[in-house]
C-alpha cells in the first residue's frame, strides 16, 4: 500500500474512534440532564414576585449565594448567565433565569413565576396569562428601507 493510503486509513480510524467516544459522552450527558430536569420539576413552586432588573452577568458578579459559586465548575464562573433581580415577599433576591424565557420576562412588573430554588423556569402575568415578549424597536435605517420598499410596491423584508 502507498503512504497516502496508510495515512488516510489512520485518519479514518481516528475519526471513527472519536465519533464513538462522542456518542457515548453525549448519551451520558443527556441522562444527566434528564435527571437534573426531574429534580427541577420536583422542586418547582409558583411564586408571585416583582421583577426589578434583568441582565446577562457573570456568575461571580451576579450576587448569588456563596454556596452556588462553590458548586459551579471553574470554567462556568466566568460565563454570562441571564440573571433576574426580583423582590420575592419582603426580600430582594438574585435568581438565574432560563435562557428561552429571559427575553419575555417583563421589567418593573409583578408576575407569577415558577421557581425551583434559585432557578426561574416559567413566567406568567399576575392573572395567569402568559407574558408576551416585547417587540424590538426597528432602527432608523430599517424603517426607512421599509418605507422605500412600500412606496416602490415591493414586499417588505423582515
């Protein structure tokens, strides 16, 4: 066999081994995530709270309890998380929000939130209605482009 064929076979073997390892690591991570989701579902409570502020902050700057910082891996301490500062009862707390609902959390409004420890999993309006995410404002150039397209009779681009 030529040297090129041997090199290609070695590279192919390394790729196959890497794919098998990634498959088993992915299954293990999926099982761990399902267990964590089951724990979150078991601990969840509906709480009425006043949302004061929301930001994406580093975990160490968020004002979370020291026990939370001690339990997180060192690589995640520097990453930015969606943090919501809310008044729950008489005390003000910093809570971690789920990424998919972070944009729909209203600021300076009272809401009913499903909370599991310090983790917000769902937000509803005060009367049980789902909270709708506010529409982002369009910039000057996008508005001008839409007006120009409307005058020309073309379909506006979104």
